C-alpha cells in the first residue's frame, strides 16, 4: 500500500513538473527597454515677430529670439550666442526686404541708416534717384509699380526733317533700358489687395550719366515708361545713357518716326 502511494505521488510530481516546464516555455520574453531618444541641439536666432514690410522702421516689438534646430541654422542667421545685443542693434533700422512673421531676420534685409531717408538708405552705391512726370498714357495705364523695371522712351519733334520736308514729324527713341522703379509718387511698396492707382511721379534708379540723359530728354520732348516683362528684367543693371556727360549729353538713336501734315502758318 505504501509502495502504491509512493508511485502515485511520484507520477503526480512528474506531471506537475512537466506542466510547469510547458507553461514556462510559452512565456513571452520581457520587452527590452526602449533606447532614449537623441537630444535635439538647438540655438536661439533672431526672427520677425510680425510681418515686416519694405520701408518699415523696426521697433523692439517687431523682432525677438526663437529656438531653432542647430542643424537648420545657417551662417546668415543671427545667433544669440554670437550677438546677444542684436535686438537693440536692429531697433530703428529700416526694412529693405520684406520679412514674414516667424522668418529669420538677416543683415541684408535691413539698412542701418539712422537720420537718413528710406530712399537714400536703399540706393546702391553709385546710383541716383531721379523723378519724372507720368500719366496713365505714359506709364502703362497705372500698372507700373515699385520694383518693376521699365524702358524710358523719348518722343520729340524732328525739327531738321520738318525744315526739309515742310511736314510735321515726330520721332520716338528708347534712351534707357531695364531701369528699376523705386517709387510711384511717395509709395515705395504695393500693399496687398491695393487697387491700381495712377501716380503722377515715378522715381527711377539711375547712374549719374543716365540721370543727365533723362534731364536732357525732359527738355527735348515727352517721356514715357514702357513696362518690361519680369522675364526680361533679370539683370539689375540699367542700360543706355552712358555715352555723354553734363551739357554735352546728347540723344541720337532714332527708333521710330511719325509724320503728319504741318498746319498752315
């Protein structure tokens, strides 16, 4: 009897051991601990806190520091570690190129010209701002806006031909090409949603000799501006008008001629 109990007890222990082994074999392995996420290196850069439009004077509320991924910061950005007083330096500067809110502020986008007017501040070295009267007929119906490029056309009477033929004759010639428009009247930037308004004065960016050419042309006839396609205005250098200087500046290139019967005198 004792032997039978011992056998039964042994069988039970063996079965329990086998069951425990089988259960342990199907256990899911404990998940390994996730590797810590790499830390992102950041820097503080100077950005616009509001939209900065061309010609605007920067105030302390317009700019500020913002955290930026270090890998995405290029050499043109202004870092707080390099220039901790940059905000004070930029207060009072004039915006030369529009900057959207949240965009980095770079040195080329502003002009440090305290005490100077905006046009004097943005004019490139060696260039001059010269104004000319315009109308709807002489300025593409009012569609010429600041930063557009134009050709300057002179229309005048050909007195010499009139003396020879007795017929009233007008000639037109392009005296300057690819000239940048700085302003229309006193407007230096087109506002969003603004309707076309015909101005009375266009201010052009010219070299000194080109300014003299335009002054002579005013005395000879009527000035018109021909709007250039943006595809034809890739070069920022105006052309023409550099062949003379001062009172010796002359205009010779005849492009088109129109004759009409002269009135009886």
